[in-house]
C-alpha cells in the first residue's frame, strides 16, 4: 500500500516539474516576442500618424 502511494506521489512530483519547465519556456518565448514587437513599434514610431 505504501509503495503505491510513494509511486503515485513521485509521478505527481515529476509532472509538476514538467509543467513548471513548460511554463518557464512559454513565458520566456512570450517575453521575447513582446520585446521584438515593441522594438519594431519604436522603430516605426515616426511613421505612424494617429
């Protein structure tokens, strides 16, 4: 019984680590895209008339 609980908790911990790594990767990717988009907007700032 205890071995089954230990194995289940190990799988839960591993899946938590995987989800955390994926979250970090997505966050960094979105940040890079935001910085690139902002740089483009600043570059074209003089040409935009609102």
